[in-house]
C-alpha cells in the first residue's frame, strides 16, 4: 500500500495489511514540522541546562570533584563527542522515530534491538514522571514562599501533566516554540551570572585555574563518593541529547538536520556547562564552593552556589527570576521527555507491538496522539503511586525514577555505540561512509566509556540516591532494568519462532527520502 502524503505526510488507515512487507502501510508523523533550530531546542531542552546545573553541579562540587568540577564536564564533553561521531554517522543513513531502537536493531540484530527498545521506552516513560516530581517540588516551594499559598504537591504535578498532555496533542511546531522560549531564558540567566563573574575577575580567589586541570576530573573531595560520583553526575547532565534522532521524521532534511543538531547539542551544551561551572566555582571561591555545596556552611545549600553570586551582581530580583526559571526549565524538560516517550511508543506500536493503536497519528496534526495519551496516563499513574505512598516529590519521585531511567538509557547508549561498528564493519553497510575512526575507533571508544559510566552508576548508586537509598524501589532498580532487557529478548525470540512476519518488521521501519522503506531498501508500495 503506497503512502498517502497529503498535507500531513501520513497514511490513512489503522495498520499494515496482512502479509505486508516491513514498513508497509504505516501512519506517518507530520513531516517538515521543525528545522535545525527546532530539533536543537528540543534536544537541549531535554538536557535542561538550568535543571542540570542546579541539580547536578552542587553534587559534583560538594561530593565529587570539588573545585575541579569543570574538569569533570570537560571530560564528559570529550567522551560524549566521541560517542556522537558514530551516532551521527549512522543518522546520516537511517531516520527513525525509534532512534536507538532502530539503530541497534540494524546494527546488532532484532533481538538486541527489541530489548534495547523496551529499555529506552522504560527510561523515557519514567523520566517524564521524575521531572514532573521536581517541577511540583520546586513550584510548591516557590508559590508557598512568594505567594503564601500552601497546596499539596500532587496538584502541581497534575497541572504539569495536564498541560504537557494537551500541548503534545498538536504537532512539534508548538512544542518547539515553547521549549525555545524556555531554553533562551535558561541560557540567558545562567550566562548572565557567569559573564558577571568573568568580567569582575572572579570571587575571593579570583579565577580558579585549578578548576580546568584535566587531572581533577579523576580526583575526589567532600563527603560523598569522590571522583566517580562527580563524573557520573557530570555525564547525567547530558541525558536527553540523543533525542535529536527521534525527530528526524518530523524535521526538514533529516539526513543533514539530525547529525548537525546532535553535534551542536553535545558540543554546545558541553562548552556551556564547562563555562558556567567554572564561573560558579570561581565566583564562590574554591574552598567556599566545596563547603557550601557539601552543606557545611550554616544557612546555605547547593542553590546558594548560584543565588549568592547572582544576588551580589544583580540584586535580589535576579534570584527570584532564577527561581522561577528553574520551575519553567523543569517543565520544559518534562515536556521534552514526554515527546521522547511518545515517539518510542509510536515507533514500537506502528510495528504491531504492545498495541497497534500506538502507531496511529493525528489526522490533522500528524502527532503520535494515541502514544502521547498513553504516556500521559502512565505518567499520571506513576505520580499517583508515589503520592498514595506518601513519598516526597523530590527525595523519592524525582531521585528514584531519574536513577532508574538513567541506568536504562546509559545501557542503551552503550549498545548503540557497538551497533555502529556492527552495521558499518561487520555487515559492511555503506562502505563509502565507513571510516577507521568515525565508524570503528570512535564508537568503540565511546561504547567502552559509556559502559564505564554505567559502572560508576552501579558503584555509587547509594550515594546518588541519598535519602531514598533505603526504599524498596531503590533496591529493585537493577532488577527492573535487567528484567526489562530480558523481557525484550524473550519477546523477540518468541516472535521469531511464532510470528515471523511481525518479527521481520522489528526495528526495520525507517524513513528514506521522505518515504518509508523496508530494511532491504525497497520503497513502500514498490
């Protein structure tokens, strides 16, 4: 059945016909919804600079690398750039809403692909609920402090989920605009305080040169897990950058937009993190920054690393603005993760797994509206579960689900690196693109490095969880990740034995020159 493009670039109908080739008769996401800037905004908003800095930098400084925290971000930037080299090489040939799911299915086979796809679905599903918890925590505290209104955190979480769900019903153009505004405001306020410190020569110790010493990326201070913990939280600050590939089918000229957006996101965010972290450490002073971040200064906490220099240079009003931007930034981050989860559910649903209705797109907006609605329901159920258990939105909901999602997505990223090698060199696909560094050495090095980050998470998971480390869910996290992966393998093997036609579709629907094609390269309907 040929694709009916029309105005929305999608096919009408409920699913593939019996016996159809892989890729035949699928509902299309709306093409040309976003350009390069829109995809970059989506990816960087998912990484959430203001949330990453205020949430992770105090841990890296106080319990990880101390004043050498910027060096940890330098190291993470280098590793993720190397990882992205292979990721980008594959993105130049494959465009799929499932991103990692499609890439790993092509590079390492359908069995590992399905297992990885379910892990990615798990990660992005829980990421939205986690960040909604942080949003509710931040907004509740801010409203109570500045407006004197006390409400349970569940009301704020419900508000966030509702607005996100409504916005996701429409095409990406609306979401990209909202995320673009939120991102510009985040970058503006972080950049303003950093430039103020730079132009005034730093804080009590001047410009802290040791902060950029590469060796400090592997040295630890403070009361926590040392350099390993610091490096892990530095890498966590990028979670979500890989989402560029998910928007390929909705972008203009995806073979060019996705690779460029990925490198811009990784390198741009990395340089920004290094600069901001260096200025924050310098603005507070090396020793004082560590003491404040580690909770050793009475009346100060991790937020004081930002509030003190911001207030000193711009006044109390700037601190208030910064606090509200933390709220808006966390909302934008949750909305971006919602879009990621919806597209993974859509990618798996249009292949006939979980439920084929997930693979339908809106007849007017071209959005994965059924998958988006399903994600809203799942997110609401997760939040309601924590609420019913009397748990805290930050200590429990945010921390535990963020750890679960991070462990899952890091494993998927590691496998994706090896999938690049498998696709280009083991299978010999696109030899004109294959290169000893770009598609062999870089992805191998990136994969090993990402595996190392997974080890850091496992070793330091108690310190990362903090007060939530004693909960049952925390103890179950490794089993949930391993169980999901093994469940994906079991599903794929069962499909291979009992449903070979559906198995043939697994991870194989990709976009080729604005038309779906099967894995053998034949256009749909040919």
